[in-house]
């Protein structure tokens, strides 16, 4: 789910697959190969490939490095359960 928050786009990520798809989309939008992004992020190409494919056991620290390299923030927000 996408929504606007100021000039930013907020995307609700509900699974590792959705997070991986977001990372892949943003990497391609920035014209980066997996090799380039892995190098810039300080992670291995295999890790990045697994992350983009939604591997559920991806390390959080490395994932945060990839997101930061792409200029993305990971936010947690309390759900409004009605």
C-alpha cells in the first residue's frame, strides 16, 4: 500500500518478498546493478540477491545498510486495529 506523507511516499511492507521487491525496484530506478549496490552497501552479491528475492532470514543490519545506500528509511508505526 502506498500513501503520500508530505513529499515522501510511504509504502506498507507486509513481507520479506515485498521488501525485496522494493529494494530491487529502487536499485533499478537508480541505475545500479546488484554488483554495484552490493559494493556500495558493503554486502555480498549473494546476500543482495537473496534479499531481493525475499529470503526470510536476511540479516537486519545488512538490510539496513542496503536501504541506507539507496536513500531509504525503515520506519515502524503502530497499526490502528479497529
